[in-house]
């Protein structure tokens, strides 16, 4: 009679406690990078890019161990997608991510993203950090959210201590 929402999901289960208000140190985290065209930050060819990524990963028997698909908005016109992988992927741009990262999980309607970003940046300042690079991660796809899954958005930033940042700028 009572069905768990996650049984409806095509996306893996997401545990927000693992990402919320936490720091991570990544050394040589393997990722592949793809570019997405945007129009005032609205992705224009996202589905085609994601299909291409999935096809290449499946063809090469490569997995995304933590199902991490980070979005980095470069400008009004471009966004990068970083997908964590467990191995080198031919025909794609392979990189490794290093550094200290801070994550904060938000839940609810995406229309609150501006408030969430402001809160996230203030939280970093409280902790004494400056964001070097900012990423967004949507652990659940649109189909799963429509079926009743909770809409989580994870803000993830590569961080530098604020005093180190000031000394670098001087």
C-alpha cells in the first residue's frame, strides 16, 4: 500500500547527509568534461550532450562511481559538465580535479536558486573561505522529480582560505 518513492526512480538513491555542509579533499578525481551551449544560462543542447556522454561511457564499459554530474556555468552562453568516472574515456576530454571542496545541499523548487547561491556564498564567508570555482549538481533527473522524488540541488565550490586569497591578490 505504501510504496517508497525511490522505487519509482531511474536515478540512484541520494543521501543528502553525505554532501550537506561538508568539506572534501579530492586528489586526482577523474572526470570527463563536455561543453553545453546556453542562452542566458538556460542549457540549449543538454540532452544531446548527456546522451553522448552516456553512449561513450557504456561503449567503453566505464561507470560514474558516485553519479556525479557537476555543472559549471562559464558565461551566459556556455556551461561545462564534469562527470566523475572510474577510468580514462577515449574520445572525451579527461581531467582530474584536485583541491578542497565545500558542499551544501538544498531542496525544493529550482526558482530559489538565487537565494540558495547567496546563502551558500555567505556560508563560505562564515567558514573563512572564498570560492575559486562553483559547481551545481542535480542528483535527480526531471523525470524522477515529476514522479514525486525530492528535488535536491547540491552547490559545490572549490575553496581557498580567504586570507590566502587576499595574499595572492596583493
